[in-house]
C-alpha cells in the first residue's frame, strides 16, 4: 500500500526533477480529451500541474477515470515528472494512480477559469470558489505578508502587542455610529476603536503598544472604502509627540511596501499591479493648504469643515503619492487630540492620505486631565461616562501620541484594488451579513 500524502505543491516541481515520482493534490481545473492523448490540469495553491495521459501507456481504467473527472473536484495524483516546455512550469506528470477525494457538483455557482467575469456580489456569495482564482487568492497572500511585516516592523521598534475588549459600555467618541448588543441585563456596544484602552495603557509603563484587531462602525453610508467591520492597526507611544509617531508611520508604510514588493512578486504579477515603494519622509501639507488646493479644483471648503471626499481626491491627484495633512482645526478633531500649545485653534492631529483615500488618523494626545475634561464638555460628552478612562490620567500619565491605520485600506494601497470589499474575505456592509 502506497502512502497517499501530498509530496509537492505544483510550484515546487521543476523539469530537473524528471523521472521522480511525486504526489500532487488539488482541484481539477480542466480536462481535455484529444483521443490518443488527454490532458488534465490540476490547480493547487502554488500554481498548476499538467497531467498528460498517453492512452497507450496509461492503464485503460485510470485513463477512463481521469478523463471523466468533473471540473473543480478534489483529487490526488501520483505520477512521474517529465520535462515539457509547453506545459505550465515546463513539466508534466504521467499518472500512475489517482484518488478522488471530493467530487464537485455541477453546474458551478460561478466560473473560476477566468473566462467569464462574475459580478462582485456573486463572487462574494461564493467566496470559497472566487478565491480559487490566482488573482484573488493573491490578495490574501499579500495580506498575510503585509500584516506579518507590520508586526515585524513594530516589534523591531520596541512595540508590544496587546488586545483590548471589543464589547464595551461607552462609545469612544460618543458618536451614534455604534452597534448595540445585549450584555446580560445591560446594553453594551461593539467597540468602534481601541483608542481609550490604548491610551489607558500609556499609564501602565509598557510605553509602546500596538493592536491589530476588529473595529465596528454602524455607518449607514455605502462607499467603496468603508466597512461596518474592519481591522484596525493601532499604536500608542508614551513620551512621544505627533512628529515621532508620524515618522514611525511613514517608515512602517515604507517597510511593509518594500517587503511586499520583494516577497510577493508572483502575487503582484497575478494582480497585474505595479507596486511602487514610496520614498520617505512623506510630504506634509497644512490643512489650510489642502483646502486651498481643493478650492483650486472647484471644491470649496470653509475653514473648520472636514475635507469632503471630492476635496481629498483633488489633493490626492495633485500630490500623487502618500502625504500628511497636518495643522487641523482643533474643533473638528476628537477630544483626545492635543491643541497646539502656542495656538489652540490648531491641533497636533494628522491624517495620512493615500491619493485615493484616508489611510490613517493620529495625534499627540491630551495627557493633562483638566484639558481633557474641558474638551469633552466642549464636544458635549459627559466626563462621568469616561471615568474608567479619566482615572488613568490621575496618577501619572506621560505625554503620548498614536495612530490607527485601516488594514483593508492598507491592502487596497498595496494591491491597487478600488473597492474595499475586494480585499476583505467576508465583508460586512449595509447589505451584507452572510457569508
Ligand atoms: P473616513 O474619514 O475615511 O471615514 P475616519 O476618519 O472616520 O475615516 P478614523 O476614525 O480616523 O476614520 O479611523 C482611523 C482609520 O481607520 C481610518 O483612517 C481608516 O483607515 C480606517 N477606518 C475607519 N473607519 C473605517 C471603515 N468604516 N471601514 C474601513 N476602514 C475604516
Ligand atoms: Mg480619520
């Protein structure tokens, strides 16, 4: 009895291995029976393997079984490697044996051969099948590398990974965009941001923390860059100001992009995406300059208003790469963003922009409790609701700063995808709660 265990992914087989026997496993991509010879293409995570069946050399029963395979069935094939320049990877397998592990039903819910383009909704409904396409699973291979490199970079800079609660009693910013949940006899919410917790950690002595975790926002609007459940990459650093964490952020973007560019060449090729590693430091433009540029493009923004999407796009097109917007009006930034000590109208908050969207928001934070309470009241928040947070500021809280980056938006930047749902396995949006 021979052992039925995969010995190689298709991508690991080279023509130099001619003569040796291997076991491959995967999905039936294609069956072509030309009479005297038949071809079966098997697809696995690393590529494709052509199995060639010369009818005279392969036992009749096996040839029969292989040529009647239903597309997308899962099989294991034992075969001998033979050089062939016409086949994918320059090799083919002459089968000795085959085992059907799972037969596919027909018709398929969508085409995976790349011949027919399905609507995004159809694809997301059958995500498991959509992901069988190399240009789709490439996105999630890149995601894995990108998040690993985020961790590598932050760890190399002395950051400690934490996880904070997702079920909470109070809103981070008092907004209404929260999902309520029932928590025994109380009302609770799904957290919209780890902001308050990571700031509390600044009073813990751990100094530099990061979290990669879900955030939930009950935003009603349906855009190509918002989800209702998203993954946020958050950091907070004690004894640091806004400039320190802006430097960290641009260096991290540079590091992640460079490593994805180096480590994910075949995935980027599958996506037909030419990834450009951005140079650092990124340009810093003032809020005032940004609204001027927007104005030049016909998008009028009054000082003190948020920059609308059209304005962001106009500035993004003009600059063409990552840039920071700094010197925001204090009144439109959250209560925890520190006003410039010399000019309280302006804030030590910043946004990191990708030409097509906001990638990150951050700030040096208010660390003095009096000012924090005052800013809460100014924004109609009741400090009493935030006692658990404010307590951390009463017994020794160092100055600190931090930011949050949307992981999906980072992935949009790395893959060139224009719709955030493309880079999310199972997106949660206004219309989508399953799968
Ligand atoms: P936007 O203005 O684009 O709606 P925001 O300013 O409301 O974003 P922040 O609260 O600043 O978002 O959150 C920090 C980062 O988290 C954003 O820059 C973005 O990358 C990401 N993010 C925020 N909300 C969402 C969302 N609904 N879906 C996906 N990513 C999000
Ligand atoms: Mg923001």
